[in-house]
C-alpha cells in the first residue's frame, strides 16, 4: 500500500499552524486515478480558509490545495463512458482541497491532459487561474476583439492571466496595481493604473465612454466604482473579496452581502450586468456538462501556453514541507504571478 505526505490545516490559525502528516492511501477504485503531485498552487482560497472565511469550505481539519498537476501512477478499474487514461500521463485537476499532498486519489473524469512540452510548474499556473480567467472573459462577460476591459490586480495570479488572455484575443486592457507592481501588468500589455489613487477617474480618463467589462477580486467599497466604470451593456464580474480578507467576521455573510448587491444592480433597467463568479457553479447540478466545458476551457488555455501565445508567471516555488512559508509569501503582497508548491526533494 502506498503512503502520501500531506499538509493539514487543523483549525483557524497562522500559516505556521499547518501540519505535516503521513498516511496510507487505498488503491484506486473504479473510475479513480492515483496521481503523484508535481505541482500545486497557493491561491486566495487558502488565505481565506486558514482564517475560516472561505465560502463553502470543509470542516477542519483538512488538506488544502485548490488544484494539482501530476503524473498518473495507478488506475482503478475502468468505468464505461469515462475518458481513457494511461499510467505515466501528465494531468491537471481542480480539487478545491487536497492538492497539497505527495499523492492524490482523484476521479478520472476530473483530469485534463497537459500537452507535451509544457512543464508541470508552468501548467500549474494556469489550472485555477486559467480556468477562472477564461470562463470569466468568454463565458460570463463574453468579451470580443476591440473591447476595453479593466482588470484589478493585473500583476496577480488570476489578473496576469486575464491580461494575457484578453490581449491574445485583441482586447484592450486597463490594469490596476500598486506603483511597485505596475510594471508586471504593463509587461503583459495592460495600460497601468495606480490603485492607490482615484481609480475611477483614471479609468474614465482612458475610457471616457466606459468599458465593456470589469474584473474585480477586491470587493468592499471599491466594487461601487467598478460598477460605475461600465459602458452601457457592460458587465461587472466580481470574483472575490480581498478587501475584507483581514477583517473580523463571518466570511459567508461577506460573500452573501456582495452577491445581494450585485443581484440588485443586475436587476436595474440600465443595460449593464453584474455577476458573482463561482468557478464551481454548475458542477453539482450538471456535472457532466461542467466537466465537458471545463476540459474544453483548460485545453484551450494549455494550447495557448504551449504555442507561446501566453506565458506562465511563476513567482516562486516551495517544497511541500515548506507550505507554511509558501502561504506566508503568497500573503505578503510581493508576489508577481503564481506561488507554486512542488514535491519535497
């Protein structure tokens, strides 16, 4: 029987409260695959989870890790209708939790092939971030070539992918960031705006008629300005509440208040739309459709990476047993691109 080394979040606490655990793994059952982790990411979700503020998070203790890229080590008995896999294939999966582990048992239907020539670390930067960015741009906001959009946090993990995907499809991007980090977004083709100034005024100066879409992970009071940036027919896509990350209180209530505000705006008869983006929406109600769409989206993102149309933005890698340091670094505000966890040496 195989074992796995994994990182456990035991309760609300600082990153240093993370624990290392070794346990036995059962053999893959029907339709399952045992995947040896090559890379897993640190996302904003883990930052919220350690504070007990992530919406729909599991009960403590649990293993964090929103996504994983790895190699198939063993397959369970095949199930009719499931995609064919081979031992040794490199695959990626969204997991929500469980990715910070040496080995992970996964449903074969949730695995997406990583193209030859794409490294595990590079692919990892585009699993959660790539799926989120692609779906927000082309399924929620439905941006088109020639549109102008605003990306808040253009230097961050999701933000940098949003910028690249938009630019690759002929979309003009205005990207907000601190003065220190503006160069990262500008290097990808975004027009920089300093978020410490009057962001609404700066955006209106660059786009007097308004913009086609705003992608806002910040939430808080600033979401009102994001709404005001829209042109008639424009779409606000909210996908987080970073502004309230360190505030005391119930994280679920924060999200519900934000969703209620967006629903109210969406009902106004002014031709603009407001949406709260949830990467997992539809999986429980229409699982096969969700998997089909997600696979198609990730395959397109991976192909753009393989062809060089977009690039992987890796800030820093940490070995699995240093997951606490990885989480602390991701929360420092200095990361440009993705913080990645890799296997121990």
